C-alpha cells in the first residue's frame, strides 16, 4: 500500500491589528531610525520596509524580537491588543 503524502500546514501567527501603523507609531515614539530598529532586531532595513509599506507580516521570531525591544523601551503597549 503506497504511503499517503503528508501535508504540513503552518498556522499563521497573530499579528496585532493595524500592524504597519503600530510599527510607525513605535518608530516615532522610540526615536529610533528604521535602520537602528532593524539592527537591534538583527534583520535588514528592507525587511522593516516590507512590514511597514507592503503590509508583509513578520514571522514569529521577528515579531517576538520586536515585542521584546518595545518592552525594553517601555512601548510594549503599542503591539498588544
């Protein structure tokens, strides 16, 4: 009997509502440049731009790093619903 193909479906992680707008609020409130935010998250500034301008959702690891950075700066409330 042939094996049935296994399908793995990844559940999308939950990003806060209006994520691009919240990201912009964070940038303004923190006083950090986009390049500095990207450096602190260990990602490319182009990735930040994709999140902000194109509405691309960050993966879980990046979203967690962003939340941790916001918490460290006392701005964690910007990314919680």
